[in-house]
C-alpha cells in the first residue's frame, strides 16, 4: 500500500465504509498514513448484513474488521486499537503538551465540527441533490442501474437529513456557523502554507480528527468544496495530502517527517486552538452543565448503561436538549455526550501534566481562551463498551 513504509499485517484489514461518510474519512486517512494495508467494502456487500451487523448491532460505518475476526466500531476506538496492535510509526504524539493538544484537536474535529459539516451538506441540498443521491446511493445499492441507485440514495438521505435540528442548525444560527467555519478555514489555510500537517511534518490524531468533517463533507460535497477551494486552497490540498501514502510532500522539501521539536506548538496553530476553545468550548460548557444536572437527577444509573435518556444503545446518544448563547445567537440542540467523552480524554491527560509541561500547557490554554473550558469536570466517567458509549 505505502511506498515508503509498510507494516506487514499478514492479511489486509477490511474497512467497512462509504466514500461520503464523515468518520470513514478519518479512519481511511489513518490507515493510509499509518501504512496498514486494507481493502474497503461497503454496506451493500452481503457480508455486511450477514456478519457485520449482528456483531456491531448498529447500521453504521466505519467498522474495521481485523484479521483475527474482530469488528471494531467508532473511529477513535479503531485508531486506539490499531495503535496498540501496530506500535511502529506512532500517530499519537509522545510529548506531553503536544499529546494533550492533539487529543483536543482530534475531538474538536470529530465532534465539534459535526454541525458545520452537516449544515453544508443539508442546508444546500437543492444545489447538490444529484451528487448526494449518487453518494448515498453507493452506500445503499451495488450495481450498474443508475436510476435504481439514485432512488436508493434518495431514500437514505431523508433519514440523515433529519439530524439537522438536533445539531443546532436553524435560520438564526446558520450565519454564526458559517462565520465560524470561514474563520477556521482562514486560520488553517495560513498554517498549511507553513507546514504539511497540524503538528509539523508528521500527521497525528489531530489531523485524522479534522479529516472527519473536512474531507467527506466539506471537501467533497459540491457547495462547501467550492468554498474551501476558493477560500482556503491549502486546506483543500491538505485533504488530498492526507489520503496519500507518502508522509513527505514535495511542497515542503526542508520539512523533516516528524512533529515539532521540543514539544512546541507553533504560532500558526494558535489561532486554530483559540477557535477550538471558543467555538467547541461553548458547546462543551453547556453539555457539561446539562449532563452533570442529569446525573444528579438520575443517581442510580447502573454502570454500563448507554448514555441516552432512555438507556438505549445509539450511534449518537442524546440525553436531552440544551440551549446556549454563542456568537450573538442562541443555539438550541441535543446534548451530545460523545463530545464530552472526546474532551475528557484530553482533559484527563491535561490533569496528569506535571512541572514545566503543566506550566506551559496552562499558559497556552490561558493565552488562547481555554482556561474555563479546561476546568470542565463531568461527575461520572464515560467509556466505550460493546460498541456504544456508556456511563462507567
Ligand atoms: N462515533 C462514531 C460515529 C459513526 C457515525 O456517525 N457514522 C455515520 C456515518 S459517517 C453513520 O453511519 N451513522 C449512522 C447513524 O447515525 O445512524 C465514530 O466515530 O465512528
């Protein structure tokens, strides 16, 4: 698979995915950059219904099937498990501040930018209807009949389209979400003119998290793709680079294929981190307040119960409704524990920092508007278990 690095896994892994899926884009670029051989299969394949669905018990992608017959769901868990199995060429920074920042950015990409990605896919549906039908069709139907596949795509689209209000998209909030996205594109475009990846010359979990929204939706769907190409061509180029096996890029001939030295965070990344604290932080603070109140009102939730209000296992569990001020508007949306789970993975690492690393991280968070966010505590831990998010 890779031209400059290759891990011999015996047999290739299988990535159950679709080309237009947000979290599949994250795992695909991870497998490519990690140098792990894999093949892709899509849900219309008969083995999906016969073997994958009974194992995972959600109709969902991405799922990685390992050569020892395990099916792993959740893009973050997949990366964690494969990092454990294949420790060569690590994708999680080893130094303390970079590790916290990479985990935070990976979470921001994976969950904090979901609304923007879904907004540009669905609020502009009419302008990109045929493309979306074809893409959703690929996920639902194999075969040469074009009309049949478009019809299958249309049926699936109505289900996903329905997610939008849960994510806080409304006529009032749309201008704020679009402004936040354009600011992020601008900050990233400057950074990617200096460096090929978020943490320098080597991709990390930060880049893979960002690939979730920035590839399948925002770089591929016609309306946001045109916006990204015109406003932030370096970001578009990064999405291409992230799907190439080579780590080095000829545009940066002097760049060593490694993370920034001495645990540094470069100046060009600071505006991106500031936007993360501001824009994802507002949601995390509202989610944390809601979840802590919910846990107070539901003290007898048993360990292992899924983090949905009704206790059911869901791909995107919801505990209730939240409402919070952000960028001059009110966002009304579902409270999404998955975002807090991501955040807590980073916040837990931040709390373990000691000495000079702690001083440096606290100073960086303070300078970039993150002190209040970094104080968030959830009164009960959450974990992934049996392919679902549960209370510990
Ligand atoms: N937390 C999961 C989310 C996976 C997910 O949302 N997958 C989408 C496609 S990108 C899906 O299949 N959703 C089905 C559903 O939400 O019912 C992950 O990181 O893998």
